[in-house]
């Protein structure tokens, strides 16, 4: 009996035909509540938009307010592999085909013709400073050419497989863009050096850098940001492993050597350095 | 496990006594035991499920989880409704099983003494043989009450761990572990968040559980100290020899002797008595001692004169009786066992918390399922969606609330203990606040439990004596010579004496040896005329006839004070009409006048008037014996009276009553203005009960009972419309004949009710009747007879000083000063804590929205997570705690004692409206504030809001270390995570900031903050503490590693002044709360 009563009260609660109440309220009551919330939320949304708008007005279009987290620029490789692990089988095309495609895609904006069309040749070994004069912006800013051919054997022009088929793969290294960063002082350009982790040091074999010495030429700096420097070409360094030990995991770490890039935090494995694993299999 | 335990209990019951109710008692016990642990079984069930889930393959796991989470909420609500319906049927069965229990009791009082002896194999002179006694002792067990089966400590502890709120947190914790298990099984590097959260939740529950366990253990320790540890002795006659043995060794059939001052060791069938009077107040509530004699005077064993009951006191005289029942089989024992079989039901606050859990679970499951479906639609895998589902459900759990509520209740319990209300069960703190009916025992609670002279009649005038406890009341004219004569009679014709060694105590506090009314006279005279001892020394007693029921008087003969006067003084007191019959003269203004008809008439009027006040009236007379007939040295023979006891001189009347406590009328008045109905339930006579009820305001001035109206209008009672009478006095025998409907009718239609002559079962029926009408009932009482009602009541209030152990065990709360007025304090504190808990909960719940919305947006629009688990915990268990607790110190907004008690069906602790304002309004404002600071941090670091949507996959990819921001810069994983954690910190700080405003909003429910003021020092401290803690958490070096909280730049902190803008809106809302949303009713 008690159960029946309870049931009917539940039913009554959801729709009480006597008082025409839905969930304990009449339609007009629900309507008022919804109206209140509608108005209230519109008001809140308007308030929020207003504050956001004011906040965005305080921002500079060309340079973020804070860059202190980017003191040490990150480094990255191409191809990225799967979770910084590049492994393939020389005999199986499918296993390295995607790396080739990635590199092709990545390097296509660096084709000499494109570079010549959009960018200009700059004086090497010195910063390409294009200062604004006071409030008058010197925009758009020009960019320097970085031709694909600078990468020589790793440009993919002669060897379409970037050495992957031969077991002498190319890895392209880049330094993260940071607006206004000047990576070397006294005209000394930063350069990349790669080495194996301790236990693998004898397995890495000979490594070749392109451009020469693995330097990032100073003329590509400073970077002025996406908006001011639309056609900026990020300088690259390619490394080619000439006789790396096959069929084994090799942990490689590349780091930037520069006289004014501070060493990154211990926790960040990609600040000013990049480590990855390389494994080249030859057997079926 | 629970069942095996109750089975053994039920066995022991049937072993010891095979009464009809034994079965239903054990049944109810087993039900209550099994019901008290549903939460435990649910959590165990979950645990086993989660364990088994590891062995399942993963795809099926996701489906299984979904069904689990659904079934979880279902099974919770099912088990709750089940327990509800079961407890309903339970109460019915218990109430039905009571009536036969006492009426089938002893018949020994109707047997002759010989029959009785035969029945117990005993002898009226020799007593039992030692061998028989030993045999019976083995057969029946020791003569003591089996203590109610105390819940083992570990069960009490488990109840703290798995009761109420805890179950919510446990569910959350288990879900967290489940989510972590899934992540661990599917991901290489699972985020530890779920694991930490699960651990923290468990720790919180365990710590709060321990806290409240120890808190309650503390009050039960105080309880223990009440226990009377002195073993009782009894004087038995075995094999013709008197011997003093431990009362526990008394067996049925023993011949026992008791004398004044003894505690009766077992239920006795009196075989002989000499002026024996017993105080049955602890059993029946009657405060007047009753005489005992060998004759059966009533069919009801409780009313008959020839039975003396276990654990009542023999006040005076001596008696000898055969033990008919021992231990649990005694009347007292039976009442005590009735009590232990009663299910007391959930406290109102427990029900409220249950309702709250339902609401929260409802919101959580609704949100969870909605976003689960959304997540699946958005293309997340099932497994991810399940983890989101769990995450959302868990995020809805207010981690800090359990601790907050416990601390708030504890604080109030402490405050109440300071005001002499000791709370045994933390949850009972609030119950008094919701109470709508108080059923109060009379003796000892409303009254002082001490006979006191209230009125005197001399010089043809009624004089009022001072009955207050501290002698602050009015005094009467003591100069009259008649008074001197009356005082002399009262002092001399009196056998009561003060016990030795109490000279420094106030007179009223001293213990006396003797009859209650004689003690009352003694104290009265001692107070007004000085040392009675000296008066007695000056007037040496020569002869004495003690009171007996045939004479109905007591007389003594004394020498006079004046050494030259050789006359003897005869003093007599007794039943007024008998005394009057013996008098021919009367003293008026110190002069003897002949007793005429007019005088007799005015005597009658005075007698009736005093009797009508429920007072016990005694008449006094004296006679200076003529010297010629009774010369000095006359040998008075008291057995064969050889002197005149006629033609005496009437001196006056004195009437006594157990007067109400001074603070009670005020307290009753406060209860009334607080909308609480006070019902008096007593075992005493209706006239006395009514007089006291009028005296304390339970029947207020001008309100009449049906009988009053009848006598006023001079019509028969049957012609009076019962609706005209607001007050009523109901006799226990009438109560017996009332049907349930009639009972409900009485309780509903009369505002001022007195139940007189009620038995323990009837008390229970009254309590049940009130509860049936939806009232939350508080019962106060001190006697064993009250304990079933104490247990049955929503809150039982026992008396700390006069209360019996059984009643204290049955009660939820103990008044340390035995003062009814302390209940009012309890009500006030209870109402305050209800209001303040509501505020605390509103405050705590509000921050749930800014804690959940980040996660929801993280899932739906794929932005970097704005607020992490650790920061959420920092809010819930860190910064929010002190302000939430400080709300418990908030002063009452208006006179809460002028309000009606809350209606338990309508006024919920947490209702839709509170959720609506906390979640829908303030919570949303807070969330916007938080998101604003989040967008500021990200935008100033280069990630404009426009690119954030959809960035999550790359953002959380450890291998992506060249993520481009809005300006073309590239970020490594760690670099952007630091920004993200800075966002968490900023979001955290902004929640702290908006919670400043929120605590001020929640501080009041009806008043504006300007009316209420900022007088709550703890709250102000809480504001500073919260801020300091937030600063500590974000700026202490090392926090980046420990809690992944990064310092904010000053500019960022200052942009949060912008959030003050939002805060202003919050305050705006607060200002219009009175007009629209926040009425809470």
C-alpha cells in the first residue's frame, strides 16, 4: 500500500494533471525560471566577452607579452617517428616510405625556386635586423632564403630516399622559432652536434652535417613573428648517419651549441637538445 | 555476518524468557543490524566488482563499466528505499507486539502467600535452602539486567567509515581507482591524477571517520563516568539465617528483607510490611512514595500494593518479600529489553544528507551520462569516454564537505556540552532544531523531584510558601502566632532528620532520612524558623504513634519549652478531614476559638482549593494537655492509647507538591513561541499533572480542558464540543481505549496535552502517534519507564543527574543539569547549525562548478586543461575548508526561536533552489572568472583563444615539441605544460578570490550582509587564511615540483582584480536575494 502511494506521488511529481504541474512547477513558473536563466546567462556571456575583448586589446599583435618560458628554444627532428622513435627495415619499403613522404612534404617549401621567388639572399654570418622606427612598423619584414640544396645529400634531390633505403638515413633538425631570439653573440653562429648516449657511443659511427658543421646561420635571426614575417624560412640542419650499427636500438642526442643559449631545465628533454631512438633493421 | 550475530541474539532471548514479543524483538534486531550495513555491503560489492574487472578483457570492460556506473546509482537508491519500507513495517510490528507483554506478567500478586511459597519451593520463615538457591542461580542466571547488546567498537567505527556522506566519497574513490586501472591497462604512461584522487578521497574518508569516531567515543566516555559502580547488597534469609549477599546472587524464591534507604534487589511479593513505602518514580513516574502491604489491591501488578519492584527504592519502613522475578524478567528488566529491541530510525540530518546525496548523485550522473554521449559522438573511443564519465562523476563529489559537516557538527556538540547538553551521537546535534514536539516527563524534568511545602492555611487564609530552588520567591507573613504554632507542630510531629555532615550545604540541598512529605516539612521549618533539631531538643518527645493507614494520622507527645510549664504538648498531623473531626477549636491569630460551621466551611474550601492544585494536603492540630489529668511523668501508652486524641485544637493545613523547576515555565514559553508543542507525559495523577502543567505553562493560562468547560457551564462533559477545548488531560486508562484515529485526532486538535497515568508502552504509543503525524519528536525522561520512548523518539533526552543508566543508554542526548531549560538551548543550537550547515554546503558546492567546467570544456572543445586535479584538491581540502567551517560560527540571522520548526518534508537541507543558486548562478560566475584568468595567462604567453579550440591532441602529445602558437613561436611539451600549470594556478587563485565573495554571499540567507555585519571573527580569519594558503601554494619555491603549481606574475595577479568585477556581480546577486531567488523556503 505504501508502495502504491509512493508510486503515485512520483507520477504526480513528474506530471500532476490536477495542478498542471510538471516536476512540481507550473508551466509559467518554469517559463519564468528559464527566462531568468536566459537573461542571466546572456548577461554573463556579454560580461565575459567584454572582459575578454578588453584583455585582447591589451595584447601586442606582433610579440606576446611574456616569453620567459621560451628562454631555451626547443629542438625537434624530422621525421618525428612514433614517439621520437625512428625504426624501419631497409628491405621493407613500407616501413620507411612514410618518413620519405614526411621529409618531402616538410622540405617542399624550401625548394630553391620557391625560395628565390619569396625570399631574398642575405648577407651571411650576421643578424638580419629590420628594426621598426618608433611607432612606425617596418612591415612586412623580409626573410632570407634557405635553399633545399643547402642540405646537399639530405636534400632529397639526388637521393629520393634520403638514404633510408641504403641504411644511411638523414634526420633533419630544427631549432624552435622564438620571436626576437638571437642565438649567438660575437658573430658566432650556433651549431648542432649529435652523439650517442654513453653505452651506444661506439655504435653511432660517422655522422655528416649539412650545411657544413651543422650551423644555423645568423642571418636567419632574429625572427619577427608570423604576422610581420610571413615568409620566414626556418633554418635547418640535416645529419646523415653514414655507418650506423644496424639491427640495434641506438639512442642519439643532438644539442645546440651556442654561446648565449642558456641550458634548459633538467626536466625538459627538448630544450636546446633533442633525443631520439634510431633502429635500422636489415633482416626480413 | 550480520545475520549470524542476530541469530545468536535471538537465541539468547528465547532462552531467557519465552514471551510473545521475544521473537518480534529479535526479528527487529536482526533487521536493524542488517540494515545498518547496507552501505558496507554496497562498497564490498563494488570492490569485488572492481577486482574482478581486472581479469576481464578490455573491450568488454568498457561496456561493463557503463552498466556498472548505471547500476550503481540504481542499486544505491534501491537499497535506500528498501530500508525505508522495511523500517516502516518494523515499527508497526513492534507497536503491535507490546500490549500483551506486561499484562501477561506476574500473577503472583494475586496468589496467596502460601501459594507463592509453593510455587517457588520456599518457606516463609526459613527461606530457600542454600542448595536450592545455588540451583536456581544456575537456572536463571545472575540477578542483573543484561546490558543492551552494545555494538562492537569496530562496527561503530565502520559506521563512521561507511555511513552517510562517506559512501559518496568511497564510490568516488573506487571509481577513481577503476579509471586508473583502465588507464594503466591501456596507456604506457598513465597520468597519476586518478590514482592520487582516489587515494586522497580514501584518506579523507578515513581521517574524518576516525575523527568523528573519536569524537563520539569521547562522549561515551563521559557516559561511562555516570555509571554507578557500587555493587548492590541484599539481605536475604536462607535456611533461616539472615545473610547479606551481593544483589546479583539473589534468586527467585529468596526471602528478602528491605528497609528504608535500600534499593529493592528484585521484584518482590511482599509478605509482611511495617510502614513500608517505596518510591516507584523511576518506574511509573509517580513522585509520591507508595506504601506496600501484603494484600493484593489491584489486578494490575504495577498498581497493586503487594509487589515491590526491582531497582526502585524503599523510602521508609521495613518489608519482607519473596523474590518472584530476577534480572531481565523483572518489570524493570522487561522495559529495559523493550528498549533494546526498538529501532530508533534515522536522524533528520541523516535523512537530509541522504537527500543531498541523491541530488548530488543525480546531478553527477546526469552530467556524466550527457558528456559521455557527447564524447562518444565527438569521436572519442569508448574507453576514453568511460574515463571522462568517471572523471565527471568524481568531480561532482565535494571532497571537503564530509570533513566540513563533521567539524561543524562537532563544534556545535562542544558548544552544547558547554551549555549542559551532552550529545551522544553527532548527528543528533541538529535533531533538536527540527523538533516540533517535545514529550516531556514530569518528575525530575519539569519538576524538582523534591516534595516542597507550597501552601499553608492558617488564620483562615491561604499563604504561599516559597517553592523556588534558590529561595528567591515570595515569602509570607511569619509574625502570626498561628504560624508559630503550626511550625511547632510541623517540627515536632515529624520523624525526618537531616543526614549528618551536611551543615555547610544549603538547606534545600541536604539529604534527609525519612518520608518525602516529612522531609518537605522539615526543610520548610528549618528554612523559616531555624534549627528543627533545637526545637526538638527543647521539646523532648515523650510518646509517639507513627502513621498508619487505618488511623491516617501521626501523633507525638512532647514536653513544653517552658520549664515551668509542666503540661504536655500533644501534636498531631494527618489527613485533613480526619484531623478536623478530632478538633473542637481552631487557632485564629494565635487565639483559640471554637470551631463553628463557618470555620468548617472555609476549611473545606481551602482543602478543596489546595487539593485542586494537585497538592498533598496535611492537617495539623495540637493540644496542651491539662496538667491535672496528665501530670508530669504520666506514662503514655501508645499501643493501648490511654490519653485523649479528641477535642484538639486545629492549627492549620500545609500542602506539598513537587514544584516545577524555576527555569521551566520560561523554557516552555520559549518552546511555544518557537512553534514546538510541549506534551506532558507522566505516570502521575491527572490532578497533579494538570496542576504542574498549568504551573509551567504547558496548559497556558485561559485555556480550558473539556472538563473545565463542563464545570464552568455546568453541563455534562459529553455535551461539550471537544474542539472548543484547546487543552486536554488524558488518563492512561482512557488512552488504552482510544483507536489510532482517535489518538491522531487528539494529537492534531489539541495544542496543549497532558497524559497522566501512562505506562511505558503508552508513552511509546504517544511518541509513535506524534511521529505518524509527521512530527519530529523529542522525548525527555529519566526513569527506566521512559527509556523505550527515549529510544523510539527522534531524539531522546535523558537526565544526567537523576536519570537511570538505562535511560541514558537509550537517549541520544543527556542534559547534564537535568534542566528542561537546557533543551531550549539545544533547540536553538540545532536550528542554528541547520542554517549554518546550509550555508556551508552552499559555499562548498559553489566551487564545484568552476572545478567541473574546465574538464567539460577540455573534453568538448579540446582546449588545454584549465584546472588540474591537484589544484581542485587544493581548493576543496585546502582553501575552502576554513571559510566553510567558519560559517558554523555565524550568528543567527533573526530570532530563530520565534520561527516555526522546519517542516521535514519541505524544508530540506539542500534543495533544488540551493543547487540552482550554487551551481547555476554563483558557480557559473566563478567559472567565468576562472576561465578569464586562464585565457589571460595563455594569451599573454602567445596562445590566443582562437587557436585553443581543438589544440588539445597536439598540446598533450609528449612527442610534439614544436607546437606553434598564435605568433608563430614553437613550444616544447614541457614549456607549454608550465604555461598550462600556471593556468591551473591562476584558475585556482581566481577561485580563491571569487570564494571570498562567495563566503560573504553564503554568510546570510535572509538578511543583507549590511544587516548581518561582519562580526564573525573566524570567518574573517578564514578569509585571510585562505588567501595566505593560496599565496603559499603558488609562491613557495618547490611547489612547481611538488604540486605543479607555478608562481603567477604580479601582473597576472593584478589582472585578477578584474575578477573582482565578477565578484561585484556576485554581490549584486546577493543583494537581490531577498527579492527573488534565495528565499530557501
